[in-house]
C-alpha cells in the first residue's frame, strides 16, 4: 500500500467522522452513486474535476454535468470526478478540522487535480466558485497560482459569455459548446505540463490561449476603463491572441449522446429523471433572450435515436420519467410523432414524459394531446408578456388565442395545473401590460374551472427583466428599484381574491444579477469582498445576505447606477464585446 493510498483512506475516514457528527444531508458528500465512475489513478494520464458551484441537489439535476462527465470519462487517458458547493455547516466542519474540499469519486483534495472546471450557470453562484477554490486548497486568484502543480482553473456555461466579472479567479474561459472543446483544452494543458520543457505556468497558459480561438485567457487581455461610460472592450496584450473570441460549435449533436447509465443521485434532487436534449438552438428571436443567440444554429437529434436513448436509459436506471430538453421542445420538427413513439415505448412501463419548454403557438394544442399526466399533471409555459401587442415588440409572435387553446387541450387531457412565466420591466412596457398578467391568469383559471368542474391551480411567476450581454437588448438599462417595487405592489393588489398563486423574483437578487453580468473586471473585488464578509449560496433565499453585498459595493466605489440602470450608448464599447456569438 502506497503512502498516497494510506493518506487517502485516512482522509476519507476523517471526513466520514465529520458527516456522522451531524452535518445536514450527509449523503450528498459521500459519492458512490449508481452510474458514477471510479478509475485507477495509476491507469490515467490526467484528472479532471467537474465543479458545479451550487449544492448537490441542484447540480445533479444538470444535464450538462451528466453529459460532460460521460464524455470526459470516455477518454481513456482521463478520469473525471465531481465536486459541489457544500452547505455552510459542511464548510465550517471542514475548516474546523483542517480538511480540504474533495472529489466525490475518490475523496481527492481539489488541489491535486490537473484541471478544475466550473460551469457558470447563474451570476448568483459566483461566490460559490470562491468557496470551492479556497476550501479545496486552490488559491482563489489567478495571479497566486504560480506553479504547474496547481490545477488549471477553467469555466464555461452561459454566464461565461462575459468573462470579465470572474477574470480575477478563472485561468481560462471556454466559450460555446464543450463536447469537443473541453477534452481538447484539457489534453493540451496536460501535454504542456508533461512535456519536459520546464514551462512556467504563464507560458503554458499563453500557449493554450494561442491554440484555441474559442478560449479566453483574461490575464492576457486588458481594457481601458473610462469613468463616463464604465465600459471598455478588452484587447490582447500578447501577440498571437485573437482580438475576437468566437464560440465553439458542434455541427451534429447526434455525435454526443447523453449517457445511458447516468449517475443516479442517492439523495432527493430537484429533478430526478432521464433528460434527453432533443434540439439545440431555438427558432425564436426574442429580444430579451441570450440563449437564442448563444445556442445558434439549430441542431436536431434524430428521432429514432431519442426513442432508443429513452428506452435504454429507463431500463438502465429504473427512472420513471423522461424529460425532453431544448429551448423550445414543441418546435422539434417531428414533435407529434416523437411524443407518440415515446408513449408507445414508455407508458406500458409506467414511465411518464415531460416537456419543460413548450412554446405557446398553434402547435401547443396538438402537443398537449401527446403528453401524459401521470405525475406532473401540470402545464408549464412562458408567455413572457400578457398582451399580443407587447409580444410583437419583444419578438415573440404568439397570441393569447394560441395560449388559451393550448390550455384548453391541457385541461381536457386531464391537466389541472398551469404555471406561466412572465417578465416585468421590459422596454416600452405599459400599465396595461402589467395588469394583463393577472387578467390573463384569471382567464386561464376560469377556462379550467369551466372544463374541469373545479378551479385549477394557476401559478403566475413574474421575473424582473435583466438586459443580458449578447441579447438584442444588451445596451438597454434595467428599470430602477422603485419601478419594480411599484410593479410588484400593483400585481399583488390586483391578484388578491383571484385564487392566483403569484410569485416574483426577489428584487435584490435581480439587481445584483444585472450588476455582475453587465460589469467589467473591476466587479471582481466586489464579489471577493462579499464572499469574505460571508456571502454563501446567494441564489438561495434562506442563505442570501444582501447586507454583505451592499457593504462590498460601498467599499468598492462601483457606480451601480451607471452599470445597471443607464443605457449604453451605441458608440460605446462593451466589456463583453470581445466575445461574439
């Protein structure tokens, strides 16, 4: 037995003693799930740790994690493991015992990996990245990682589309599809690390950045900060680096199937189901949506492949639900046939079919006839705006007639719950648009009551519009706190005694989301200061501490109004302008 093996066993024993001492939900920290992969470290060349900057129950529901975990482990020379953000009680216990955060598969401290890769799904998870790095024994600042022995820290995902806010902490950002790019970047780093050329870490980073047109190494880019506009487009400070970064795009998603034997969580997660991406991209051109831009062009998974994957995955994992994923699943070219085939294959085994992203259009009625109510009994749709006129303005050409016809089909098919998503704070929004949100919700409820003989459950979710980088409205300013407060109060007043369940996003988190996604690299000191003050799991209401953020902002001198609420002039540069979709 080697010293490394002995130390690993001793380390695991110490961790397990912590878990037995009263840490909440200890099952999320022990690994060993059905479908997880454990390789002999002596038989692989490189070790990659997929870091999801949120808790296990959220991360294990993420389709991208399952897909990239499978892809990396299918490379014979690589071993992919996982780590998630621990809850504060586990973080405190590890720090108290002097133990580092570790991977689930082999209880390996994070600082021992070759590459540590984050998926940035949401700006409110940024402080979680610092928790994982620091707790894993990896210096949080790029400038402090001076040796090749420390892992390369990379990041991808939707919130990496503006690399600047996290540029102090991430060595390389991977832009676009990761199926091919991720293993290529990892292999390139390992090659340089093992080359015997005695490269410095900076030299190796620069060489990787020069090899890939889809990779941003922020330390080799700089920008002028002009106080009157607060933006400046980063430019390379080393030769051989692209001035514009374009996304990696895989031409055929059929070449990358989701794993048949997915990892089955051992604790209850937000979603526990087989997820299959049926289409990447969206035919819509909504002005508020960044996903439409980032996921272009549209790529379709073969129908027979979807049916086969669903059948084999259910048999391999025992799952009782299959979810069809895309930005707009009902726009799949053969959706009716696909739904019919899946019903034939899965319903005899008690497996239901869910579609979390249905477009409200003329096809919605037909779609509802092919969906099942065994478990969900609910329809989820996103009208975004309540009036046809406003939808035309935002680039979403659907009508209330289509929506009501789709709901009618759902109620007749046995659905008794409808969840609708709207936006408030959109450019050119009127009082009629706000009132229309409740009016339309009431109309859906009355329709359901007439068809079902009882009132359906109608949930109306209202999000605060954040002008995201790379969307059509990226230069628009966000509405003020006072505006949103008035809107929320109006919605609450109008919804009373209607039976509608009204929910809206916390205003403070929306404002911070806008600040971080629209800012430049100076916001890094705000993120770090809030984290050092104690900001943890900011996306969770019961953990979010807005006072930490207000203190960090005040100490930084950042002009929040300029970044969040002022429109960006057409002739002004954008801090994310060097990334093009």
